[in-house]
């Protein structure tokens, strides 16, 4: 099992495969058992389970704000 990834609401990530609109950049809008992301190209909203999301992330384009009380 891989180490847990530090995922924050507001993170902008690049995923391995491009969306059909052509963009591969997504913004994290929900964190839980599933990770909610919105395509930065067309605005499509998608839920990915945490494991699939972690496998598909190739880079953090921009980091969201840290939660209060956490580094």
C-alpha cells in the first residue's frame, strides 16, 4: 500500500490521461472516500476513488491552502 498523499481542496493537479476535451489539468473540490475533481478545460465534475486518484496524479500544478492546525 502506498503512503497517503496530502490532498487539499483547491489543489490543481495534472492527471495521467487527458479528458476528452483535451485538458489534463483538474481542480480538487471535494475530499472524502472519493475525491471530487473539476476539469479546468470544460468544467466537467468527476468523482474518483482515492486509490485511482493517487495512481493517476502526475504532478501538482498549484497547491490549495492548508487546513488550519495542520502544516
